[in-house]
């Protein structure tokens, strides 16, 4: 019988292959086991960002001032799927599994934007999206819109919250971006985010008119109500935030939806 050479090249290769196979099985098993937890954490993070944009949850907190949990607070919202062109709600699409960002990459479910239209540098815009509505006595109290647009280094993803009049900012927050820490990354600075509540979204003609400026207009000027202080040293990020907000509240974004909701809200 031939002697077994445990140090031979073939046996070394077999052992290495077996170890790789075993490790891949273990990693795959762990990934499958952790998937529900990862999904739950992702949903929790999304809810927190929506609630913070709406001013219902403080930064770094998982409870409201009244002691309500994230799930209890988010239960006050209704998630609706909306046709961006018509502004109508769609009840035949599952809001829980719908992903607007993924859909925007599908040419059959999105539109290509021309250079004149694409002020937020999206390239494509989904045909349908989501809105988050909080009502009180059957009247809209808060409306939260998912927004995104290009800054300096990449796309900023966030939520824009509106007050009951659907013309006034309740809050703004970004949950993902690639902006430079200390410069464009200051979009995460609580002090800058505090400047947004009360900002008017539209000019006297009803067109999107948010302006992020280095020098604010004098008090009493019609433009002053639509202005926010620019981020120091972050021109491209500042311009990107301004453009993405004006895009998503405009005719190619949630503009038709806002018009329909204003009429329904009386």
C-alpha cells in the first residue's frame, strides 16, 4: 500500500479547499441567520430619520419627550405610494416593499431627465414614489418626502418634512451622503438643521424658491423667508441641497402631489 504523504501538494490543496468550503458555509449561514435582524435595524433607522426630520424625535434619542417609542411614534404615519406625474395615490402597490431608488434605475419604471430638468443630478426619476403622512382629525399635520440629489462627492439621501400648510419646512435630515467632514458633512450638524424649520418652500408665484445663501436678505424682504445660511466652505454641497429640495417640491417631483393634498386638506 502506498504511503500517505500528508505534506504533498495535492493533499495541501484538498485541505485548503475543504477549509474554504467550510468557512463559506459558516459565513453564508451567519448571513442568513442575521438577515432578519439587519432588516429590522434598517427599518428602525429609516423610521428614526423620518421622525427626526418631522421634529418628533430628538437627535440621539430613541424615545420622544412623552416617552413614546420609535414604533409608537411612527404608527401615527400612513405610508402611501404616489404617482409623481398625476399626484394620485396608488393602492395597488405595496408600500412596505417598494423601493423608489431601486425603481429609478429601471428604464421601464422611470424617466430620463434632460440637463435642464435634472437640477438635482439624478439622471433618472422614478415614476412612483412614497410619502409619509401624519394626520390629526383627518387633516394633514405633517408630510415627509424622501429626497435625494448630488452634492460634491456623491448623492445625498434624506427626508424633507413639511408642516400642515404643505408650504413650510418642518425639518430636513440626511441619512446617507459622502460629503467632506467639517465642510459639506456639516449637513449633519444639529445647529444647521435647526435653521430649516419655518423656511418657506415657494415664492410669491408658487414656484420652488428655496435659497441657501452666504448673506441673507434683510428682514422683511420676501426672499428672506425662503433663505437658509450656507455651509462655510462647502459651495457644491450647499448648491446640491438647494437644488434637490427645489427639484423634489417642483413639477417633476412631488409638486402635483402637494397640489392634490392642498385641495383635499381644504
